[in-house]
């Protein structure tokens, strides 16, 4: 244990992108703190837990609940939302009274109801790091995933101040920005700015999939703007099924409002109401432009630039080599054939904001015409 940390052992149930990133961040700050995870696969070899132990992120894993969690100071529930709820009753009779049980789920109402029913209000503090990626699993986790991200905490009415302060301190040490909300307020906000957009993206992709013909021309031409606004449709179906089932009423309310707004657009098209259509795009553009570009929200930000390049052999290799020589890592690179919504023909995606900025400066110095979203 670190002398000033005061936490000997931290346990995890579920160890994917978020759990792995939290563990990596803690190991950087407090390498002597014991980290362990519940092995619900009963020791099947070659999984994420084995890799995490080999990476020295986890100290060990086990499928013995009492052995694993009885002496934990903090337990992170990082499984899908419904699974997290099911583990609460198992933990109640095992954990010590000073333990903090927290989760990382995108819905807070249901798990707080379960906490109240089980009389665990003094043990539980809801949590939701507002960060993530379309890529899932421990192999895609990294310590900086939580840096500068809002981390919502939803304490109960009986949460001891000392426990809340301890968790706030840990969140801040991971580089996140803690925000305190009630479970109800949290679920209303996330339904509007995260859950609804994921439903819209998924159904928009499905609409195109069902509307396309055998030649798949829609799929061929669906680049640029379409792929950008539907990127989140590639997220984990299991996770989003759980989110929809556990926040159904709130999501339905905001979804009904959105459906009504689409009906208004449909009516404006029938009436050829140019003013309504203009105002729709104008107000939306003005509000969107007022949203801080550098903030980290519930939907993972993409760090990307677009470049005008000459279509000739070796162009992409030259740029990639230039970036590599300057220690700038590329996450993804490709040619945009549909440039209706883009200004540059070559799109380069980076892992973080720092790499994006360094690449933009470097390429401009070499007289490339660089565009930034």
C-alpha cells in the first residue's frame, strides 16, 4: 500500500475497456495497491484476466467471491448494467463495512433502487466515467482514457462523507473531473445526450441496410458524413441492450419527443415551409458550434484531420513516414472517396488530442493543406 493512499486492495467485477483503463490508471499512480478481478469464466485460459495478470495490471484473479472481495477497500462493478445489479446481493454479506462499492454503468436509477431494497446505501456510490470507445475489451484499455473526462458520481442519502471524499480523490487522481448528480438527473441527461443518439445511429444504419439494393450502391457511397454520424452504431450490442432495458421509461420519453420533431420536419416538407427548414438547420448549427470542441463527453471524441493530397503512388507512405519519424502514432488512415461533407481527401485518425495537434502543425510546416473538424 502507498503510505498516503490508504487503500490496500481494489476489486473488479467485469474487466473490459473501462475496468481495464481504471486499473491501469490506478497502477500508474499506486503500483503497490493490490488489484484483483472476479473470474466468472471459471479460469478459462487465455482470456483478458490472464493477459491483465501477465501485464502486471492485475495481481491475481479468482472465481471465489468471498476470498476475492472480503478484504477489498473498493469494488468496481464494470459488467453490463443488469449483471452489476445481480452481484449486489452476493457482495452484501461478504464485504467489510468500510468498503466502497461503485459501478461504471450508464444508467443509475435501477441500481440505486436495488441498493435501497438491499439496504446497502452506506456501501454504494454510483459512478459513470463519461468516456469510452467503439472498441471494447481489456486489450483496447489504456490509462489515459479517463484523463480530462467528466466522472459522474451519484451518492445515496446515507453515503458517509468520508467514503465520498475518498472516491472523489481517486477519480481526481485518475485525471477525471468528478460531478455529483442524483440518479434521476443522471438518467435524464444520459438518455438525451447518449442513449438517444445511439438508438438513432443504429436505426439509421439499419434503414440504409434495408433500403439498399443488390448492387449495394448506398453502402459503397456511404462514406464521409454518413460514417461519421453513425460511428457509434458499432458499439457493443449487449451493453446497449442492457442500457435500453434499464432506462426504458426515460429513453421512451425523449425518443417520443424526437419522433415528434421528425414529424414536424415531415410536415414542413409537405407544406414547403422554407422558413421552418432554414431555422431548423440554423438553430442546430448555432447550438452545436457553442459546444466546446475540446471537452470529453458521453460519446467518445475522434481525433482526426483531413488533408488535400495529390493522387499519386507513395503519397500516403510519405505522410505516414513523416509522422512516424516524429514519434506521432496513427490510429487509422484512409482515402475519402465521397467528399460531400469533407474538405480533405485523406483522413488520419490519432489516439489523442496531443498527437492530433502535433500532426497538424508538422504537416502544415511541410505545406500540406490540413483541415480540422
